[in-house]
DNA sequence: GCGATCAGCT
DNA sequence: CACAGCTGATCGC
C-alpha cells in the first residue's frame, strides 16, 4: 500500500487514518492527550479506555470499529490525488480486553495485521470463523504477524489450562495470602477464573478497579483488603523482597503469571512443515505429554514464589495453526526489536507458496545474527563508560555528552550494518 | 520547566 | 531467554 494513507499502532504525522489494535503502552507510544492528527479507529472497549489513559484526548477523533463486519473509508492518494477506497474489518485478537486484528482490503490488495494475538483453541472460535469467511472471499496478500514466540522452542499450555494451574496453587495454600502480579491491562480472565473456582473476591489497586469497571467487571473485584486473601498487584511492585517483607506479617505466596521456564523442544531440521510436533494440537497429544507440559509451565523458584506460564501471545504451535489457516501469499513479523527475532518466513515460508525465493528464507535469521553481533561488539566497546556510570551516580557533566555521542555512534553503526545486509 | 525519550530493572 | 511497564535520568524545545 502507498505510504501516507494509514498507520497501524504508529503515531507519526502524515497518515489519513490511524488504527490502534489494543491499549498497551508499547503500541501507543507517541499517542498523548493532545494528539490531533486524524480519525483513530479502534474497538469499543479500547475506545472506552481513552479518557483514563489519555486525559484531555479529543474523543471526537475516535471511530469505534465493530467486530467481524466491514467498514469502508475513502482516502486520497498523496501521489496521484485520486480517491483510494479502503475496506477494513476488526477481528477479536484475544490478547487483552479490546484487542483486535485489522484486515484491510482495497485495490492495493488484502493485508491482515494481527497486532498482538493469542490463538487459544477455545478462545478464538468466533474469530476463526470470521477469518475463514473473509479469506474465502479474497486471499491475504501480506500477513503482518505477531511473531513474539515464532520459534519451536516456545511451547506452553492454553490460558484455560494455565488458569487451572494457578487455581491449584492457591487451593494448595488454603491459609496463605496470595498475591498475583498483573499489569495495567490484561489477564482479567485469569483473575475471573480464580475468583469463580475459589468463590472469592480479588483485591486490586484503585486505578485497576476503575479499569475493571470500564471493562464491565462489576462485582468480582474490590479495593477492600478485608474481603479477600487474594490480591492482584502491579507487577513492578512484585518481587521476592516484597514477598519476604509480607511474610514477616502473614504467610504469603506470590504467583507470577508469565515468565520462565520454557518447555524447550529440540529443533528437528527436517521437521519444518510436516513434522508431528508442528501439526499436533494439545488435544491430540498424549496425556503424559500434556502433564509434562503443565508441570513445566509451573515453576517454584523460591519458597514464596511461583511462576506459571500464562501467555497473552500465541505459542509456536498456535502461530503455525494460524498461518496454515490464513495461507498468506507473504508475511512479515511485527516484532523486530527482539534479540531473538525470527522471521516467520524462516519456519513457515513454504506455506506462503512458491513466490518466496529460498535466499529470502535464509536471509532474515542471518540479519538477526548480524544485528546481535553488532550490538554485542559495540557494547563491549563502551564498557569503560558504562562501568564509570555505574560506579558513580550519573551526573549531568561533560561525561554525559561523551556517553551520548558514543551512544549515537553505536546506533549509527547498527543502522549501517542493517542497511548493508538488508 | 515540561514532555519525550532512554536506561535499567523486573 | 520475552514481554510490559514502571522509575528516574537525561534530552531538547
């Protein structure tokens, strides 16, 4: 698509329509209360969060997009001045409340931008039907994919299973206080599940309670600590040190619903597209394999601390299922900043058909390697500066500009390398 | 001075 | 080892 038409989760000047997939801060960086560029399209739930997240935001700029139905929009081509007709649809992404994928259609072709998404077998039924119908009408030319866990080493259970594991841990500690780490948006379903299973309210901090009410949870959550032994606390206030402090007052365990460890499955080189582990869904695996996966999803890494792999991103098998369903002609990963970036074409390029030259399949991982190598190299080059900065309290003096210039240079080196290998 | 951005931490 | 998001320092207007 021509540039200067639309932006998705990007907020620089110059587009005629802006799309927001969900209200996480890494997708809203650049948005603020005084933003006034152009209409902003998002789901109803995301729209409802704007007044509290961006005080002063001009709400008349918001356009609520219904789920699973087409909307049309006329834009103006910056180059030719002619009218560009754009059709788009929001599809539930099951990442966090209000999260959607956007499917775009026009003379330019058909694009699917997933944003962050979790393709849980049970969660995504309606989204799957919507997607299948839309793709049958016209195939996807380019899939922009949440490739966070696009690597066979990333295997973990559905959120339903993970939520039961959390409930099991709590039930096994009947006289303990429980704290569960959460962020400002997401993992509500986990808390609701725990609440239902244990028939207990969940404490949240005041701002989080306001968010819960906006999301339509009216009775389950409370800010009164006397009503419950289970508290959801901000993840940044959650640490072993905190837990040790709490345990001097009252026996307390902490549950971190994400994080280590991974179930690492050995990579089989000849297994890329037709191998059993790729096509196996949870329900087809043996009971013992499921047990193994679940056991690995819980990790007690301290007397008071458990981690459970409860993820709002799709695991590798789910990404595979998704790509096989969409069958895009081509695709690109959205997550490129990660040091373990893997281009989805590396594992799934062949699903996209014959129009992917083999060197493309191999180039991207090399690029990532190059990227990593350059980073490491340039960091080691500034070790002295960093040691100095650590030893002393950083101050605004002549060293600052020196460090800054070094930082700049480092970025330029990276860019030069990327340009070179791209 | 203030918002934006970065580094560090978890 | 990922991500998300905080804090505090620094940048730049």
